[in-house]
């Protein structure tokens, strides 16, 4: 099969098959989030840096590299999104960045004792690639679902992500336990993420149809890059029209900062306070499996309570957890907190994605998810950096974890100010305008 044939959907698939194929990207790419970002690589990084870097310095380096990578993602996100909309290349760009991430992750097999600098470089590249691919992945959600089912489909993606990432993480734990010579268990675990990510990207590339190019508002005959910048200028000139959407983005930026920091820094925080590697990895594996049913429950729960209100319930739970984490000292504390985080982690993120997709015009889905990515990535910049700075000033990271409560309480306050019904109305009106009076890009 040629590369061109890989991206061309020549067979007719049912809507269920398309949705399942879309969800499988979460299954595959989440292995990077679990094994690389949250569990194995942070613990392995602390181990290979031991004797070279002090514990809190290693923590600070890890947080700083996270911040720089996410800053680069934030700068590129709206340009990449607008380019994908204008050229009709969401799937191609997803495939490009997924391939870049797979390659960087595969090279992590070479990381061994003392190779902390190589680990940081490859982690940096993989983080950029994963973040960029999610712009196009998330943008496709509004094209394959109806509004009534979007919460559940978004939650299903997160649930399958937890399951896929969790299953591979379980295999990784077994590798680490049995293959101890020359860090082979750790290195094979990192390499397995590349294989997993690559395999489960293929269904999306084959089955999900590519939405057509959207060139409205762009001069004829211009280059794709110039056309994408024209689209961005047009969006900024109309920014007041999307008032509620951008209010949501500010709220999302704040509370997602806390969520992202917990995901990225929990394991290295545990290592600093003396929690064993297998306890940390096992507890984070528990988070994965707890997240499966609770993500789906959030998707159902939102129909009764409302999407925005369900998100706020999850944020209140997070605020409680960050304060109790200060007192963590034993391995069972880490396990208990991991279970509690799993109850809300996937649900709050899935409903946030769903709510945003309802307020974003379909004709500009990738462009607007570029802005969503900016909000997400700037959140990831400030949170880990705050964590690192507080850790260095205080001489330890206990106060760092408590400081995250401000993101959740602030997020609840700002989210309460968002009129989601008005935001959805504006998006629907823009869909009609871009289609010349009829709804464009109906779900596949």
C-alpha cells in the first residue's frame, strides 16, 4: 500500500466504524501519555540521572523541558490548524506529526544510564509531535458526530485511551520487573510505545473521511501558507463574535493547567518523596483502568446535569485532591490518590473537548482547535514551571502540589461565567453562513 492510498478513504464505512476508528487514535497515542509522560520515563529519568543531578534539580529540568516543548506547540497550533482547514489536510497532518512522534519514541530505546540529556531531547520532540497531532484529531470530532452524541463519543475516546494506554503500561511493568539487565525492561517499554502508537493510528487514516478544504474568505491563487494566515486574520477581526468561546478558552487554560501538571509531575514528585518506582507505576496504571468506566459515566452524567456543570463537579474534586496530596508519605497514599484522580481525569477533559467542539464552527474546526491547543499548551507551560520554581524555592515539592489548587478554583469561577448556549448559537450561525444557507460538513 502506498502512502497516498493510506490516506485515501476509498471504501464506504458505517458511522459506527468511522467513530470507532477515530477513537482508536486515543487508544494508540495515549501510550505516550501514560508510559512516556506520566509513568515509566519520569521514573527512569530520575534513575539514570541519579548521581549526576540532585533530586529536585532533575524535577526542575523535567518541568522546564515540558514547558519549552508546550510553548513551541502553542506558537505553531493556530497556524497548523488554519493550514489544515484551508488545504483539507487534517488527516495528512495528523499522520505527519504522529510519524514524527513514533520515530522520536522509538529512539528512546537508546537511552541508558547517564543518558539523561538524550532522554530530554527525545521527550521534547515526542511531546511536540503528540500535541500537534491532537489538533487535527480533536478537530475531526465535530465532523463525525451529531451534537446529541458528542459528549459520549468524546468520553468514549478517552475511555479507550485509558484502556489502550493501561494495557500497554501493564505490559511495560512486567518488562521492567523481569528484564533488569542493562535497563532492558525500561528501554523496551519505551520502544513499545512507538509500535503501539503507529499500529493504532492506521484505522483513523484509512476510515475517517477527510473534510473538504475551506477556502472562504481567502484570495484566489494564493499559497496554502498565505491562505492560512489570511484565515487567521479574518478570525481575529471577528473575535468579538466568538466571545463565549474565548471565555471558555480562558477558563480551560486555567483549569487544564492544573490537570496537565498533575499528569506530568505526579511520578517525579512521588520519586522525590520516596515512593518506590513500581508503586508509582502501578498506581498510575490503576488510574488508567479507573478512568475507563468513569469517563463513560461522565459522558452519560452530562445529559442530566449539563456538560458545563459536570466539568465543574470534576474541578471541585481536583481542588480537594491537591490539598490532601501535601500529606502524602506512604505508598498507599499514592495509590488512593491515583484512584481518586482516575475518577475525574478523563471525564473533565472529554467534556471540555466536546463542549468546545460545539462552540467551534465546523468549517474552521482545525483552526479553532489550534486556539484550543494554545490554551492547553500555555496551561502546560505555567503549571510545570510553577511546580519547578516552588520546588526550588521551598527545597522540596510538597508546597508545589498544593499550589495547583488555584488553577481549579479559578477555573470553576471563570467557567461559571461562560454562556455555552450563546456560544453554540454563534457557531451554528457561522456554519450556515459559510455554507451559503445550508449546514456544511454534515457528519459522516
